[in-house]
């Protein structure tokens, strides 16, 4: 019998929705992480295998609202939270550490991620979106016992100053400061250069009212000094997936090369930097297929 894949059609039918509304049954709470209280949402059977979805810079847990019911319906306990300094976790940050620090750094985000992974059954299927994928790779190398699989969603395919590889404008990025880079990033999002639907851009602009600007500055700076862990990630014997839109900021060929370097499968979708928003059915389909190989 031929099985018809309806994921592309379901993605094309996504309406302009209210991104603040999670499915019925979603539990809202906070995770007390090293950097402070992180706003969290969870859905699905309590005893289901865990899936943690980590958003990127200027993002939030709401970026995965369309994936939540799909993963929960497949029997998984799906969770997401806002990173320190971002949206409803805006009060979390380096000042809460012991001893306090002045900047958001990779260690802060890695320790918070470890706390989230350890707050329940392990190992966990982990998705890192963009910047969070850079953090997730470092955590995988440090704590492989916590990971059942790793999905890198639109995660910059490289190390060092990762903005160098951005299409068209990457060659000029080396001369920009983190503050300038953050300003350009936020300007492009606020002015809807990606042409997202009206209710989506309204939510994104609303989210900026809480997100701390210094956290965005520091994260952009971290993305300019990304450690090279590709060989160490490749050495981890778990399923890995590089998932990205064909019109992403970085060229598809760079994603293909990086996927090969770390021993990951590559999946391309007919969209831009945010497959979790625009092609969630196809992304979830491919993640679930990968999860099956981890059993």
C-alpha cells in the first residue's frame, strides 16, 4: 500500500494564528536554572520519551507551538523554554549566578541547558534552533549521557565568526561589533524583512518589549566566537539531523558540508530560517523518523 505524505499540504494550509496560544493540556511553569527562572511549557504523556526544543536569539518557546501537538500525539513529552534574557525569561541572567558575572556567555547557556535536560528522564531528544544549536553541540560533547538524538535547526554551519558565511552580506560582517550586529538583527526582524503574516509579526514585536537588549548583544558576540566542536560531535554515536530551509541565511551547500562533517542526515525544506513555523509538519515528520533509529 502506498503511504501518502500529507505533511507538505498541511504546512501550506497553516493559517495566520495567535502564536501565544498553546494546545489544551499544555502545562506552564518555570525551571529554576543556574541563571534564574526560565519560563517553560510542557505537553504530552508524563511517561513519554522527552523532547526538548530550545529557541534561538530573540526567539521563544512559542516558536514551536505548531510542533507541540504533533510530538505529543506521537507519544512524546515535549518541552520548551525561553533562554535567559529572552522574552518571559528576561529576568534570568549572569547577575544571578554564584558568583555573579557581567556577561551572558556560553557557559551560562550550557549550564542552563544541562539543568533543563536533567529535570526529568534522560536521555532526551534535543532540538537546538539557530544559536541554541551551537550551545547544544557543546553540551553534547560535555554530557553525551543526556542526549538520545540531536536536531540542529537552522544552526550556523561552522565555527568562529559564523556570520562570515551568511549569503551576500557575510563578507562585511567581520568589521561589525556585537552591538551593531544585534541592532541589524533586531531591525530586520522588527521591520518584517522575512514577510511573516500579520499576527506573527505582531507577536514578535510584542516579544521584544521583554527581551533584554544586552542578552542579544552578548549572544551575537558569542556567535562571532563559536568553538569548533565538529569532530567531537561527529564522534558521538547518536542520531543527528541538520534541518534547514532552502532559503536560509547560510547557503545550503554549507549545511550539506557541515552535516557530513558531524555525521548527520540533512533535510531541506521549501522555506527560510524558520521551518518550525512554516514547515512544522515536515520537520516533525523527519524528527520522528530519526527518533525511531535511536531506539
